[in-house]
């Protein structure tokens, strides 16, 4: 009976044993080889610990999956990083050369080829602008000079002098536009547009004001210049030609938007610790809030695209956008403010150490 109870079989016959309530023992047998018995025995404390074992296995599996994900992600980032850096460089107008292996080799080669094509096109565009500008300057200077001479002749009829004066004025606008195009091409396509040297801002301001007076604008646009004593010796690190262009553009902006004439005030003064501001304010027609928003939107569009040309519009030139680009190229800022009492434009630049 003990063997039957232990092995659940008698020979090859499966056997079950029950102890009845009346004290009798019931033994039930089945045909030989009709059942298979499998016996498991577990200590109760181990059985109770099984949920902890399952949780531990799940945690280890999750940890392995996370490690595999982290390694795969790291490898993908290292593989894609040269591509993203090349795309960022192209978006900033810079050249990019990508060398990749494996499945990404073709992508790297195509990015390099695209960069070279864009670089050749930008170079050709810049050379074309400079060439055309140079070809325009010589005949334009002759036209402006002859018109100025006629406008100053006392023996010429009044209507002829007036017409010559109009030709001179429009010729000077064309000359300013040509200069702006050259400056835009330099800032957009040259690798290093800013030639760093110590530049005295007071001299730039005085020279711009002197040109304004010498060219005869002081009659319709009376100018005052105020250089603060604390900013008289202010110097910045930058390109004197570009900074001069910024000052001239600010004065030209006051004239072009106020054909009826207005007073112009130029100021150079400290702007907090380690910086100086050049401000040009006029008493002209000013700018409505929507006009100010449009100007700022054009400037922001040029900043976002990294090219002055992106801000060009039929109703606006490049003057203020170029001023902002020049200010940022020197580590500074540019702001505009307008009202019915006039228009104010301010360039703030960091002082040279």
C-alpha cells in the first residue's frame, strides 16, 4: 500500500488510493500504460518567493532592453551627427564636406556634392554682383557729376537746373543701392566678411555727418550731432567700411522716407557697461505700428534665413536690414522705434577691450 500511494502505480497499472470516512481504503486501478504521472515537490517558502523571482526576471529583461536601446541610439546619433551638422552648415550658408561609411556613405557624398554646387553658385552670384556694380559705377559717376555741374550753373534755365538736380538725386540713390548690393553680397557670401581692427566710432559718426552736409542735404534735413564725452574715445573691434556703411544707411533712411524734409539728430553715447550706441532720430512722418511690425518682420526673416536678400521687397530697400546684419556681424544689436513724432534707429555695439 505504501508503494502504491507513493508511486501511484502497481506494476504498469496506474492506481489511486482513497481513505474513506468509514475507515475503509479504496484502491482504484486503470489499464496498464494508460496514464503518465509527474510529481513536483516545492518548499512552501520557495513557492511564496516565486513572484519576486518573476519580478526580478522582468526587471533584468527591461534593463537589458534599455541598454540595447541606449547603445543603438548612441550609434545612430554618432552615425547621423555628421549629416545634421552638414545640414546646419548649409542652412547657415557655409560649405560642408561629409565623409561617412557603410549605408550612409552615399548620403554623405551627395551632401558634399550639394555643398560644392551651392558654393559655386554663391561665388558666381557674388562675382556677378561685384562685376555689374563696378561696370555701373563709372558711367553713373559721370552722370551724377555732369548733372551736379548743370544744377550749379547760374546761367542755366531754372527748369534745367531743377531737372539736373533730380537726375543727380536719383543717380545718388542708384549709387547707394549699388553699394548696398555689394555690402549684401559680401555679408551673404564671403566666409569672413568682418575685418577686425580697432575702429573709433566718433570719427565714423563725424564723417557721416560731414558727408550729409557736404552733399547738400543739410538744407532740407538740418542735422545736429551730439557725441557724449564718455563715448568720445569709444572704439569697437570691427570693419570700418561696414560700420561707415551702417551710419550712412541710417542717415539715408531718414532722408528717403521724409521727402518733405525733417530735422535729423545723430547721437553717440554709452549704452550700459561695455557697450556704446549710435542713434539716428528724425522728426519726420514716423512709422505706424503696422509699418514697424513689417520692418521688424523683414529683419527677423533675414536673421532666420541668414541672407540679406531674403528681406528684400518691392516696397522696401535693403538699408535697415543691412544695418541689422552689420550690427550682428560685430556682436551688437539693432532696434527701431517710430511714432507720429518721428523715427529712431539705434545700433548698439560692444566696446573693444
